[in-house]
C-alpha cells in the first residue's frame, strides 16, 4: 500500500462532496472533534445532521475511559446533538469490558480490579462483573496497614485508565495485583494518550499517563484497548457492519486517531481525516509530513485535514 505524504486540505464544496461520495461510514473521536470539555465545537451538530440526511453510518470512538456510554448519552443530549443511541458509542471503558468478556473469556460474575474513573466500573458492572478498587474510600488516605493492600485471589483482570484520584494508595494497591503470581493477572490499559485538550486552552494529563505509570512501575506490558489498536477497530467494524474500504476515521490526535485509521487500512488506505480543533495544530501536522518524507513512515500522516467538522458543515451550506 502506498500512502500519499501530502494530505488533502478539504477547501471546497466539491472536494467535500467527493469525500462524502467515497465513504459510507464515519468514525468520530470526541474530545477535540465534537466538543472541547463541556463546550460543543461550533457546527459539529450540523455536520452529524448532514450525515443523517445523507443516510451515512457513524459511530463515536473515544479513548476517554472516564465516562460510561450512559454518561455520554446524557452529554450528547445536553450539548444539543439529538438521536444518539447507546449502540453508536465506543468509549474505552466499554472496550475494556468487551476485552475482558470476549477476548480474555473471563466468566461473568468474576472480580475485576479497577484503577480509573467511574466509567470503567459502570461498564464492567453492566456487563455482569464485580469491581474492586476504583473509588473505594479505603484508597483515599495513605494507610500501608490497610487490608485493601492484600491481594484478593479471585481477581481475574486489572483495568487501568484515566483517573482524577491518582494517589499513592491507588498506585500501591494496583501494583500488588500487577505483580501477583508472577505478573499473571491480565493487565488492560484503556489508552495510550499522553494528554488531552482541556478548557481555557489547558493541556491536561490523559489516561496513557496513568497506564504507562503502572506499566513502568510493575515492569510489564499491557493490552491496549484504545486507538490505535487495530484489534479494537476490527471489533467496531464488525459490530457496526461497516465496510472497511468505505469508512473514514475523524480525529484530532495523530498518534491515536490518524494512526488507527491508517494502520486499520480504512478507506482502502485513505481513511483518516485530521481536524485542527483539538490538540494538533497545523505546525504539528507539517512536522509529521516533513518527517514522513524523510523516513518513509507514513502512519501518522492523515489522508485529509480541515479546521473542524463545523467547517465541513459550512462548506455544504446552500
Ligand atoms: Mg481527541
């Protein structure tokens, strides 16, 4: 497969129409694409409506594991994007639960240790698992004599994702499970994202910082259930019955979203669209293009780019 090292800027209605003709299905990242924090990106709702009007398929694939699908449903409704249903949502807290059940074949009812925000706990519990750790109050204060540092031998997997409650007790208790029994309990990491674009122009630490902290501390690797994992992309394509050759990934992060679309060979090798409304700026894109032209490594270079999906909606306005 050859991939062009110069992405196409979608600058006209004709170019957009060409793109809409090429793809039947659209996979959206959320943070930096649909919203920034609690603010909807202008025009995002209009672009999604445009896809609905044109009978296009779509789904939301976010590496954010903090919120469950139910929480995302409320967020979409609050931001004024109607008719989003649970089957369109793939946050990595849900993909972690799918991994535990479908790939690792952990029997329902088993105990799973969680280091992360509530979304992971909610999705595992909805699937039928018992969760330990997470926001247990015993983890809030340092107490190295606490019984919570004793390994429960019935725990069958450890899931780690972003948490706003990262502290020494949570690190220490999770470490016991990751080291237990010659490091044999499966270790699932919800994503590898270093940062995400927060409110007020802030760059904030994302789940990958927590996952890699634990991987480094325990000196072991993890199963990545977020983008750019092609295994997870395969599960979504199958679940949604999306034709790989007719699917476009839209995201704001080169090493997760764009790499996922490229590594997954979406759109017959041209299946990634970068938006500049999140963490990646034009100069970052240029740096990657320059690097690709030098090294021949094209997996981070998008097929297309545009300021935001709101700009796409504007191009098509009558
Ligand atoms: Mg993003």
